[in-house]
C-alpha cells in the first residue's frame, strides 16, 4: 500500500513508432525504497493525446511526469497533465548512472515492483546490454522507469504525514 506521505512521480517514453509507455513510482522516504506500482502502454489508436492524458490523470493529476519529448509534454500539459518542464537528460553517462542505480536498488531490496506488473517484469527479463551499453531505443517501460528515477527529486507527496485535512476543495453536489 502506498502511504499518502510517500512521494510519487511518473515517467513516460514515446517510441519512434509513436507507442507510449508510462510507469508510476512511489518513494518511501522513511526507508529510501522506491516502489514501482503501476504501468501502462498506449498502442495503436490508444496513442491519441486525449486517451494518454486521461490515462495519466486517472492515476493522479498532481503526480509529476518525467518525459523525454518537449512536444509530447506540451500536448499532455495542455490536457491537464503535470508534466515536468524540461525533458530528462539522456546522455550516455546519465543513462548508465540511472540504470546502475536501479540495478543496485533492486539488489539491495530498495526498488520493489508490484507483483501484478507482469508486462514490466517480462520486459526487464529481456533487458540486456548491447555492446556493453544499456539499450536506449528498445524496452519502453525500462526507459520510462529510467526517466522517473532520473527525476526522483521532483516527486511530490499526495499530502504530508501530519496533514489531516484532504487536499481538495469541499464542494456541494447538486
């Protein structure tokens, strides 16, 4: 279960063929454990920005989304998504550092993947180095995960631990 005071962030990646993959992470600040709790992939007609934005917003409108495309981010921002301002830097050195951090966290039990995320686990099993380098064009869920991990400092909590009131306005239903 994700506690309300845990910080959350999402990552999104658009492949060259237009397919989009997204992941959601929650950081337990008390134990420095990152939980990968949700994923989705948009293929075919699902790649429409309206459908993608609804998919992102359904999981939390205030969750920041790390990305690698200013164009995609602008389209999603126009539809109410909480996109980070700048794209994630994708230098070879940065890719190696973030991928190494994820692997180290997995080995030490500080990166946990929800049992129900078979698509992410299947992709992770096929994720291997090519010519001693991390693959950068295939494995869209891995790339989205890397974007979210690279921007973990921008993760936001739903509400603080000591916050007893809901963080939404009280409205009357008519």
